[in-house]
C-alpha cells in the first residue's frame, strides 16, 4: 500500500494516467464495447432554467460537456498558474524567461509552417494548421520525472515553455477558432468581465462570487460564438493573488483545483477524445497530407523549432543557457515538446468540427503516434545521454 501511495504522489503519475485512459479509449473503440462507448459519449445531457419571462435550455452530448465544460476548468488552472508566475513566480523576471519564450515561439511557428507547406493546397485541411503547435505539459513532465540526473534548470525550462505554449494555444483558439458572434451574448460576456474587474478592484476574496459570475460568463461565451473554454482564462485573470489580510488566495485555489485537473479532468478528456477506430483505417489515410503534417509538425517541427529559436536567442545574447546543463540534454527536452496529446486533440476537434470524420480519425491517430514517438525517443535519448555522462 505504501508503494502505491508513493507512486500516486509521484510527478510522473498524471502522465501514466493519460496513457492508461488513452489505451482504455482505444480498447473500447476497437472492441465489442464500441457501441457502448459511442453511446455513452453521445449521451445528451441538458440544463434548463424556466421562470417568469425566462426560459433557457442548454443541451449537449457528454463529450461536448467534457470539451466545453471540464476543459474550461483546465484553462482556469492555466490562467491561475500563469498569473501567479508572472506576478510572483519565475516568470516575473524577463531575463529568466526569455529562453522559454523564444523556445515556445519557435515551437509553434515551425510545426505550423511544416503543416502549411504540406497542406497549403487544401483550404479545409489548412484549418488544422495549429494542431501540431501545442505541448502536453502533464505527459511531458511525467516522462521527464521517470529520468534521473536531469538538471533542475531544464525541468524549469520545460515547465516555463509549456506555460507560454498554453498561452499561445489560448490566443490561437480565440483568434482563429471563433464561430459566428452573437452581439447579445458578447454584451453579457463584457458585463461579466466588468463585474469580475470590480470584484478584483475591491479586492474581494469570496470565491463564491467569482464562481457565480464565472459560470454566467461560461454560458454567455458558449452562446456567443467564442469558445467557452476561454472563460476559464478570463475568470482566472481577475482572481486576486492575496486576500486583504495578506493570506494566499489564487495559489490556494490552484493547489486545491490542480489535483482534480491532472487526476480527473485530463484523463477523462483523453478517454473521451482518444478513441480512434482503427478497424477500418486505411494506410492511405495515415499517409495523407493532414496526417503527415500533424506527425511531422509535432515530432520534427516542435523539437527543431524549440532548439533553433533557443539556440539563436542564446547566441544573440537575448537569453541565457540553463545552468548545469549541456546542449545534448537540452535537445532531449526539445524532443519532449513534441508530445501534443490533449491540447492537440482539443484543437483538432475545433479545426474539423464541421466534419469530424473527414480524415477517418487518422488526424487523431497522427497526434497519438507523434506524441508517443516523441515520448519514447526523448526518454531513450535522455537515458542514453545520462549514461554517457555518468
């Protein structure tokens, strides 16, 4: 029992959970359980409000509640972490974060360029240009924690880069994956944001107020055409860092919420989105431009982009190289950034929402393959480097 408790508390456990639920989803989708699995994910669930002069109902499938609702909480956590790190943490000093900033930029531009070069002739396929730009922090850190002898500075680099990577993904979703806008719903969103600003300005630290307004903001954003998950980031921005008496507020919320995100929300998301039907999959789909763009973008583009932009920034003295590390170890960390997984699956769902079967799920399979290949290659490479340095 003690060994199990220690394993669960280990930083690699969230990565293990993601792998487990991904495999479970694949088993369910490719076995006699496929009908049950599909029916379960497409179970319609709704919330209705009826009153005098007010009648509103929101009905969505379970998978949509997961992708629009639970992931909003994940984005809320990202927002809390980003704000705290900028205000109080390791991101408050620009000199200490310039390297992960340049690395994150390179790690988004290069995969997008590779995808675009392969798919530029197909307008529908080009909707997925952002799919290979994201890094899955839980999975990547989980792999890194399995290795010994990795300098702390490299772990901090990966964590910082992932934060900027997530911020970039959020901006991309807001700018490029927004539907037709509803003026009335946008007005309600702006009203909610104004109320959140007022709460923050008055330094009110009653979590209930933020939850109520945040929930209204989520519904309004869901109806507005802007992706509802962004409401989580917006709400997080207005959470005060401290209470009036100086006690921690946002950090405490993050610490209480993060276990739910890494142990429940992300595994549930993986289970709901990673179920690729392999039974009728044609090899031609795997070799299609979209699949190749995603695979090469994640596995090749991420590592090359992160390394080259980081290397150039160091040589131009715009950034400093991590302490107690060497370039061989650093490149292994760059390979790890090719683990797209949850964020890539999420963007994939947004990009091809009009026709989720357009590529016979080969796009999802390409994400899974690129993520697992990146994880395995990075692990073996870093382990080999560590042995050579021993």
